[in-house]
C-alpha cells in the first residue's frame, strides 16, 4: 500500500491521537473509534475575502481650467439622472470655441486656381498678306514689259515680253509653294503647342485636385476641433449621468492629479484632453482628485474631479477566490457574507459572475474575481442588519456543493492514499477492510460518499492510519 496521508481539514488533535496509536506495539489492540455510516445533509463551503461595491460610480471632472461658478448639491445629496450638479466658468474654453468656429468658417471658403489659358495660335509670315512685296513685284514686271515694248524689232520685242511673262509665272509658282510651306509649318507648330498646352492643363488640373483634397482635410480638422471645443463648453455644466448619492470631489487615495498632467500639454491639446477626461464612467472611474475642497469660486484645472456620483441602488460583492476552489464556483451559487463593520450579522448573496483574469493573491497564490449580488442581512437574533456602504470588507462563504440526503461519514474517517480516498470498513466478523470510495460534497464535519459505502456500515473514525487489512477491530 502506498503512502497514507491524513485528509486536509482533520483537526490537529485527531492527528496527534493517530500518531499515538501508531506508536503502540504490534501486540497491542489498536485504539480505534468506530462510527456508523448514516444519511445526512452535507454542504461544501469555500471561503474568500471580498469587498462591497456599488452598482456604478462616476467621477465627474472639469473639462477646462476655470472656477466653480455654482454648486447645486452637497455631500450626501441624492440626485436623479440628468440633474445639474455644478457649473464651471472658463473664459479660456469660451475663447477656444470662438477661435475654433472662426477656423471652421475659414476652412469652408473654397480655394480657386486661375483657369488655364487656351493654347496660343501662331501664324508664320508668308508672302500672302505682304501687300508691299506684291506691289513691288508687280511694278517690276510692269516696267520690264514697258521696256520690252519700246524695242522696234518685232521678233526681239516678242521674245522679251515672253521672257517677262515666264518670269512672272515662275514668281507666282514660287510664291504659292512658299505659302504652302508656311501653312504646313504653321499647322505643325500649332499642333505641338496644343499638345504642350494640354499637358500644362493636366498639371493644373492635378494641382487643383490636390488643393481640393487638402482643403477637405483642413475642413474636417477644423470641424472636429470646433466639435471638441463645443463639447468642452457644454461640459462646463456638469450633470449626473445616473441617479445616486453625491460626494464632492473625487475618490480619496487616487493616483496623480489629472489636472496637473493636462496642464503640461500645449494649449491646443489641453482643452481637448480635458473634454475627454470629463466623461463619466459607469461601473468605475479613473483615479484622481480635485486638488482641494470644492466650493463656489474655487479654481479648478482641466481634469480636476468636481463631483462623484455613486449608484447604491444595488450593491455587489467582489470576492477573491483561490485557484484551488474557483472551478467549483458557478453562476447562481448561494453564499453568505459577514462584514467586518457589522459584527454578528450575516448577509445573503448569490454568485452573478466568475472572472477569468487571474491575479496574484496576498499569500503568493493565484486568485480569480467572483462577483456576487448582495442581499439583505440579519443579526443572530433575527433583527435586520444595516445596509452596507461601498468599500467595506467582508468574508463570503460560498456553498459550492450541497447534498441534502447524502451517504455521510465523519471527515476524519477518510484518508488519502495516492490519488485514492480510502476508508476502513468494519466487516461483520469485526475485521478491517480497506475500501476505496468516491467523495461528493466535503463539509467540515461530514463528507458525502457518492460511491463505495452504504448506510448502516461501520467505518473507522480514529486510528485509521494504524489499521491493516484483515486486522481485528472488535
């Protein structure tokens, strides 16, 4: 048989008695205690530390630097959703909104590029259109003819006139050819100019498209900046995001002052960051402080906490359950809670959810968050217990397994041998029988045996580690 260890949870006194029996000589009859297997209710309970939490908490912050113009509530006041709690006066936020709107109007103005000029037409100078040259040529041919007619010899005169006519005809042909060359050259040059002009027009069109895109981007940025500035000014009127109880300022013991961090940003960004920080966060809020008492006329920085609203309509418990027990905890498990602040009272609770993100416990182990809905409480004498406040510490006892009519044995009768749970059964002839059993719910005093025992059988309760198979016990 493997190494036998005592089951966790057996009282130290019982272990001491077991060791004492083991020290007896082999000739002595073992001093054992025997109990009968019965039916009884058995509950397995897991204990865990817990903290009382509110349904939701929102820390409302100033969206910009300024002063508290007016407070409409005081500590402990109950408010409804949408109720005005405070107003902040901030000339800086108003000026930023004015500038943002002016920039938005400027961005809406269209940017136009001058239209591309049409392609220039070029006409090269030819003989046509040169009247002086034509007249000069005509006069020359006329003088030549006049001189030829003065010649008395008819044959010579005819030859000279024929030569003048031929010269004039050749001149006309050359002029026509030159005109054709000029027209062709003019057409070629104009075609080239048209192509170049088209490329220039395409470049101007691309530039116009780029300018349009840049203008659209600038318009979007200006619009967004105006929207943020408008939200900042609107946030100067602080309203309750939900109904609850008011506390002036922020939660105590927070981290670094958000207002001082925002004050280190450039002027253009601090307002935007302040507007974002002014939002409420149901169920939890960023840490921070108001930097001092909140009262009318008191200066505040961007991001300073002005009012905290806590919804206490429904309280919850956040328990830290050890990894060895968390797999037994499921939604709907019943629990009881005891608060350090309310001695002698027990509160009802029920598991609403089991987290999956582990965190290191105070003892070095790993725990998981378990959320419970907290119900009413009562004192031991039946009197009603007071309603707890958020942040109070408690201990919860979760009933993870429950069997109302279990085959039950005392917890001290079960020993562990390797992976097995073992009990020593007393046979009818008074001898011991080693029997492996399967356990169910495990309470502090009683343990459910799901398989391996029947009511009416007898088992060894004390001295089990000294018993051997077949040993006479009675």
